[in-house]
């Protein structure tokens, strides 16, 4: 049937079409049914809401998600037809029942996720199936390819496109804005795309955004890379592996991240980004995503196997993930740490500098920019000479930003040592939660500054400082600090 | 915050609240977040949509699901507050990870399902966890109790309240409208509530509705039972075990029905309905829900164990489920079969009559209305003497209906035998699907009539007839018949 588009400016988080109840009765369409909308060859599946008022019988009101996907305007005509259960439902049932999926079945599931033919509940069944029954090597390869094929691909017309990825989970740990300018200054093409925070206090994109826009479109990104060899952009606006974004939304609900999904998620984004040489950082330890070295090694082997299969030069580095890296946790506090290192200030966080240099040196070596075992010396030279700072400034400027001193939040609460002691552990998850309660990453100026790390503290010294733009949030955060004890002392 | 209610008459299938985008920004609420709405102590959790127009900053537009739950009127004030992830998320994660849940954890999950604090995707994770990891006996008992406690309870003030349940999956098989009047005529209190079709061609409620209203409220239902000893009502409008209804919605998406869920679903509804003596029919065979006798026996033992635990007199009967029972499939065609049996017409489907008598006799025996092994004779006498027909008429009248000849659909397609042969099997699932494609159960007059069952057919004889109100649906159904071959011949 043909329907006239009515705009309500309604965002529902998922594509929704609102029909008149009489029309729906006539067409045998029910609430929560799915209908396929089509305009000029572009298609999207949406969920049906019904109304007696707002929308007339010949009209359909669509949510902004439909509007953007089909580029609709008020009063336009749209083709709508009811659509039956997608075939992928049966394949998801197979996976939930412990069976192995074929390449074609996995491809169909991913295509249906991207076209919105599957609801979040149906995607949750798929995630559960993978979580409980795992995936064979072949399935993970097929999943990776299907996800990479589900969206845009970048092409930088260069034999070497360098990249770096960390599986996350560590508070602070902002190595990317240090190693990217080092590697770019060494002559590598390194078009780095990063995520925003999901459950952490900040993602690299949130941190860079303190100084420069990160939501670049593909043309702008290519222009920045052409000018500077690099970029520090948000990956979310580029349409790389869109199936992955939808899967992550559903995984977040229960905080599950099945290993096959983790592997395919990262690898598909790297393939879509055109990366050829990649360093993957797997931090492990208590309060990290991966707790044991055995687990970390098993994951390392799987990543390297996939790297071989997809003809990438991929090296996995296992690092210490038992406590936060750097002192700042939260966008402004983290970029301040980064600037201290790039400027080689005396108060720089040496653990963060050391880790960034290590990862940069590995990337310089696997790309051949440095001879084996000579990467560290090269990376250090570029950092200490100020070349990295200059390159960082170039990238920030090319993205439309400027290096200015990051402002911190107006309210702060200092935690003072009650006696002489030693900090024996700092819990990543609790520090992230503390920074989030203070307002990070939505308030870029909020977060936690670890004045002391794993070291001796004297009575009266400041151990950590919580920054917040709101007195209530500061209070909530302090209460959480007291109740959860993110630091252990001896 | 306080918000003014605006009515849009919007049905979304799930509680939705639409906020103005500016207000949301100010209050740090995002699309798809959950907020808790409260009016006069009644609470409901809804999902947030955002709009720039339609709703002003001080307003909230709510879907009809919220409207009905809180009994709202235009312009009323409502308390709204953002709500964090419910605790049950962690318990669902536990179940998905294969752990055993405590009574309190199960209770919290069920309460959060009923209050809409959990989305369909989160419920899907719970169903997946139960599907993949099962539940221990204690967990099933706790789940049953939590579900029974989640809604209304019926009380008929009688030491014996008889009931019957079939786990479903067989086409036709409409024994309930025959055995209920038999048992009621024998003096049993049998307030039967039934479901509508979920995936079948018709549910008992759809079939009775051809003759009488089935959506009775609790007062009306009690009045009908007081007058006639029985009722033939739809269970869905009574608010018994509402958690079960929401779980079934999510299970339907993937067509999964984990055994612990099946057990708790049926038992919780029986507890809430106040049933004391219950016959459960488990049909097994090829194309039934349960394929093997071993599986059927294992399920029987679990039902009987739960019956003991909950102090019910519960007997499970295993029956032949390898092919449809009766000739009609679809509401009007099935009630025609039922009326033929109640009237003892010559053309009655004897397999359906036989099965109804068997189940009735078992129920008469476990309630003590008949001595052991004397139930069948009593049931037959009541049926053949016309007492059952009179009682059926009484019940239909008390519900506000009338016994009239069921009308069949205008268009029909007869399938003719091409040669002499024998029908060796009839597939339940395919016959149900065939009837659904013809328009059943939405079109009560549509469906399939099996002119022949497992018997010899001569060339030129009618094997089956498809009835439909629409030529296109008839065509679709016939195409499905040709492609799927629901009957096998020799």
C-alpha cells in the first residue's frame, strides 16, 4: 500500500512507523508487527505502533530512525507492506540449540540485523546462543566477513595502513593520542578511529573531543589523513560494521560479550577500516576484562590466527591490566595526562608514557619503520624531540580543533590519607564507576584524578580527587567511594 | 519530576512515554532509557521516546499500555523519575551463565517482568538461559510460585475445582467443549479458561467465540459458573499469571518453549485458577510438540511431581499425537465437529468423540464422581442422553451466546484424489499452517476440513477442503498445500 509520510520528530531508538488503527484493522496489521517501508529502492523494516488520532488512514508517521534511513520529507509517498518473520529467526534458533551455522546463514542474520528485520529481543537470542554454545573457527571467520561486508569500507590507497586496538576495561590507559602522533611522525599512515565510552569513564573519542571535533564524515577523515598521515576520529559516524553497533547495544543490556562476538567485532571493524598492520593490546589482571594470563594467551592466539587468515600483519601484546594506567580518569583529566607526556612535562604519568612507547615501538617494528628491537629508541626520539607534539597539534588542527588547557569541573572532593600506608591495589571497574557517577563522560570536565598510584602514602597526603559539575553527583560519587573502597591499603 | 499527561491514543505493544527532547536533555534522559511513572501508588516502568513537537517540556505523552495500567486522564499530573538497571539483570546473567537461582532471585525477575522493568530483549536473555541451562526442581517450584503470585487468583469456594489442560500442538483436537459439559452435567465445578491460538490454527477460546463471548471479567465468570457449574472462557482477560503472558510473547518470537518454563507456565495458571483436580493431556508423536514416548513420560513425571508438591490431584494422560484429531481445523469448522458430537449426529468425528470421552472419564474418576474404571460409562451416558448438549447450551447462553449453525467461508478449494491410494500420515504443523494461510483464526469461517483421515481414498474423492474469505489467501494456501505436502500417501 502507498502511505503519505507525516513527520512527528519522534526518536524511538529503533525504527517505528505509526499507523491509523482503522487502516491497520483493514490491512490485518497489529501492534508490534513489522512492516517493510520502501522509497526509491531503499528499504527499512520498522515496528508498528497504532493510533486513533495524530495519523490519518492514508498516512504513516515515522520515527527519526526511519526518516534518516530513507531520507524522507513530509507529505512524500512511501510504499509499505507487511513482512513475515525473517528467515534468520530459524538460524538463530539453530545457534541457540547448539548447532553450527553455515556461511549463508550467518550472512542472513547479519543482513537482517542491519536492515532492522530483527528486534532487539531476537538479537538477544542470537547473542545468548553464541554466549552459551560458542562458535567454531569457521563460524567466527564467516561472522567477521559478514559484519565487515555489512557497511562502508575505507581505502587509503597505501600498502601499509597502521592501526592499534585495545580490548578495553582499564581506567585511564589513554595510549592512542600518544602513539598515533609518534607513528604518524615516523611516516606511517594511521587513520585511527575510536569508540566512545560504553561502560568505561571515557572512550578515546570522548577524550579527543575535549580539543577537537571527532565526528568526521568519510571525506573529511580522508582529507585529515592526507594532510597529516593520521586522524583521531570517532568510528561511530563512519558506518563501518553497522551490525556490530547493533549487537553491542544488545550486549550492553546484560553486559555480556561472548568471545566469538568480541573477535568478530574487532576484526570486522579493522577490515572495514582498511587496516593492514595492527597491534592489539590485551590487558589482563584482577579487575580487567580478562583476568588470567591463560585466558589472555588463548585470546591472543585466536586474534593472530584471524589476522593470518585475513592477510593482516597482526601482533598481540599482553600488558599489565591489574590497575589503572595514568593518573586521570575522565575526558579532560585524561587529555591533560596526554598533553603532559607529549610536552614531556616533569609531572607526566610515567606508566602511561612507557606503555604508549611500547605499543608505538611494536607498531613501528611490524610495519618496518624500525628494525627489530629498534622501535623503542625511534619512538622515544620522536616523543622527546617534540615531533610527536607537533604532529598531534597538526592532527587536532586538521580536524578543526585547537590545543588549549583542558578545564576541570568546578566542584572537587579530595580523599586524604588517614595514616601512613601503602596502596596495594586499585580496582579498574570501581574507578570507572566512580568517574561515571561524578558525571563522566557526559560532563567532559568530570572524573577522578589518582594523585597516588601503587605507592607509599603519608598521613594527610591527597590520595585521589573527584571532580564534578554537580554537588549531588559529587556526593553520590563520594558515597560510592566510601562504600566500594576502590583502593586497598596495607 | 512532575509531568502533565497528554493522550495520543498510541498503542505500542509495550509501555512507552514520549518526552520533549529539551526536557530530556536537561534531565539527562536518553532515547530507550527506562523511566518509572507513578500515580497514587501505582507504578509502571516505560521506555522513553523523544520528540521536538507533539509534546511540550512539562508534558508526557503515554502509550495506551501506560494509560490502562495507571488509569490516566488527559491533563493529570504524574510523577516520573529515571530508573537504573533493575537488579534482576544480574540474576538473568547468572542463569545465562549456568548458575542456579535462589527463590528471591526468581521472585525479583518475575516481579520486574510484570512491572515492565525488563525489556523484551532482557526477557529473551532469561528465556535463553533457561533454554540452554535448564532449571533444577527447586527452581521450577520457585518459578511456578512466583508466577502464580504475580497476578489475580480465582476462588470458587468448593473443595473440588476440576480442570483439564492439553500441552497443544495437535490440529483440531477440540476436546474441551465436549468434556466440560459432560463433567459439569455430572456435577463437577469446572471453570475452564482457555487460550487463543498462538501458533496453531485456533485455540479453544477462538472456537467457543463462534457461538458466545469469551472475554468474561471475573464477576461475570463466577456468575456463569454459579449458574452452570462451568464456563468456557478466555483466560487472557482474567489477569492470571501475567508474567507468563509476557514470557510467552518473547518465547513466540523464536518459537522456543523451554521445559521448565512450560511446566511453570501451566502449573502457575492452574494454581491461580484455584484448580484442585487436573487432567493433563500430553499428545506425542511425529509432528507433535513432543515426538517420543520417552520425552512424554519424562514430562509426565515432572508434572505429577509438581502436582504432588502443590497438593493437587493431577493425572497425566499420554495420547496419540501423530496426526490431527477430528476433521475440522479452524474455529467454525471445529465447533461444527463439536456440535455433531454433542448432538450425536451420524457424521460425527469418532476419534474426537473417543478422546473427549477418555479425558472426561479420567476427570470423573480422579474427582470421585465415578468409581475407578466406571468413568467412561458415565461420560458416555451423559453424552448419548443429550445431557451434555443441554449443559453446553446452558453454558453458552449464560455467557451471552447462542447455539447457531456455524457459517463457513465463501471461497473453497477441494483437493481431489488423483488415484486410488491410502493416506499414511497427516502432518499437524503443516495442517495448522495451511489453515492459518487460509485466514484462521482471525477469519473464524476459514480453515481446513479433512474429508479423509488415515484411510483408503478412491480416485476422484475429496481428500480435504480449504475454506477462505479471500481468493488470494485461498491461492496462497493451495500453493502451500502443493509445496509442503501435509499428507503422505501410499
